[in-house]
C-alpha cells in the first residue's frame, strides 16, 4: 500500500476549513468545484486520488483533473495522469485512443504516435482511417519526414479511392487527400525526402519561446484567386489595393496592443507585403469540405512561407469571396485570415496562438458543476462565440511569461471570430471520454 501523499494546500483558509471536517470524496469534489483557482482545484482532486485511490470517485476525479491540466496548458502533466488511468490497449487495431494521441502530439511524442498507430492504418473504417492517417502525417511532418508522410497518404488513397466517386458521401474527403498528396510532393520538391520539421498547429509549436522577444518579423501575403477576370467585391476589402502603409499601420496597432498585454515584453517588426495567387483545391475554405490538415500543409508549401516557417509570422490575407469567416492559426507562425476579419484584435488572437496560448474553455467542467474565476478572461476567451475582453487568461500568462494586466471590456461590437475547426481542433475539447 502506498503511503498517501500530503498535498500542500495553496490557501490557508482551505487548510483550516478542512481540518475540522471529515473527508469524503464528495466533500473534496465540492471543494474542487467551488474554489475558483485552478491550482486549488487540482490540489483537491489530487488529494482525493491519493486518499481514496480505489473509490468509484477516483475515475471521475482523474478525468476532471486531466481536463483541468489540459485546459491550463499543462499537457505533460495531463498526459501522465491520463496514462495512469488509461493503460495502452492490447489490441491497438481495434481500440484507438484519439485523446491519448492528441496529448502525445501536443507533448512532442511523435515516434510514439507512429508506433501506436502502426497497425491501425487501413482497417476498412473510412473516417477512422482518415483520422489515423492525418495523425501520422502530422507526426511525420514534425520530424521533417516528407516522403514518409506522402507514402502514408498515398496508401490511404489507394485503399479508399473507390469510395470517392462523384456524388458519394466521401467524395470531398477523397479529393482532399489527393490534394494533400500534391502538397506533400511539393514539400519533397522544395526540401527533399527529409526536410525541416513542420508544425501543423495541433502539434507543439516552435514559436512558444518567442513571447519574450522584441521585433519578431511579420510579413503579409495577399491571397488572390489565380483566375482571370471577375474581380468583384474584393476591391472593397481592406488592404486589397493598399501597399506598405496600410499594413505598417496594422502592425503599429498590433504592437500597441501587445505592449499593453505583455507589459512591454513582446513586439513585432513589419517586413513587407506580397501577393500570392492560388488555385482551387490549394486552400479551400472549410465550408467547402476542405480538411484542416490539407490547408495547413498547403500553406507550408508556398516557397515564401516555407522559408520563413518557424522564423516569423506570416499573415495570409484571403481576398476570395468564399473565405468569409476564416481566421485560423496554421502552425509555424502562419496565420490565415479572411480580408473581412483583418482587425487588430483578431490578429492578436491568432498571434497569441502562435506564441502558445490556447482558448479558455471550461465548458466540460462547467457542465460538471465547476466554477471558475469570472475575471479570468481575455483575448483567448469566447463568450457566446465572441471575444469580449482585451486581456490574457492566467494559464496563458503562465505559458507566455507575461505579468498580469487589467482586463478591458471591449465596448465596440464584440469580436466575432468564427470558431472554425481550423482555429481549434475538436479533439482538444474534453467533451467525451473514450471507453
Ligand atoms: Zn483561436
């Protein structure tokens, strides 16, 4: 029997409170739910786990603890806790734990993702195999293994090509994978079978360490459809026919915002603007069935962006009509944003993603009765789908190492950044637990 650990409590009043009350799992759950500090919550849940390791409550407590750790960017600890309660399935071809794979990707365990999914690539289950293939490609790209990534996608396509006939349920997905292969081949052409590691937004990013740097380079690229004629409303969109002055002013505004948010620890330096012409299939808006990974890989293949990937921010301003609500971080400092969304606070949100910040999302835990500090909000917090506060959440300040600043309520029209899947992959939300 292990000796129960004594968890030191972070606030003295709790310690006094506990001293006179008998412990039960429910009592500790109650404390974890009502105390608003995340560190208090994790402390109570850990105490529950060490005091009542065999109780029915311990499974739930661990699930909540993992959710708290993930929700506060503590992925390494979350992975450790998660593994304690989810031993690796014996028959990996049957049971796949996508939540585990997500944590492994976020913590840089790429080889393990590949090992654990090795025998599960072509099972005959279309959607599952597609997901596995995309996971493996992300793990390969994060190791710079372009040829292996391409072979993976080709294997999938050979197997599932038959399901992609016109009009079939899977037509868009199959087409998308053929685009993905095209993009992976481009990467090989640019840099060979093995090139520089690429991070595709669901993966730990190389930019996290930039949050305390000044003059991080930022370049703008206008995305214009590569077809002749028919330039209609684009003329009205911000910046379409503008040159440096417009974008320089944007960066000045961003710097003003970041100067406040980071207490002078982070700033950007404008490096210019260029125009890029793109073909259909290269960066399809998600509304047209575009898959996130395909779009993320595509943006890395633009030679101008490939060179800069991981060395600065590149903002792709999309002037195509159908790109309406796009605002997404694509990994390696690359941001895709529709011209209509080209506003400082939205750009700041996406840049914060690039620095390692994540959405404030306690939905799952709130549904279980957990209360959180109502003042702890900022540019990474959505309220009814919109961003209403200029500030930075405690968990993101911890990642970025920025001191606390007062949260300013945005009085103008609240920011409506479409919470597209591209902005936040669904697998990071802890809505369900695999069995
Ligand atoms: Zn976001």
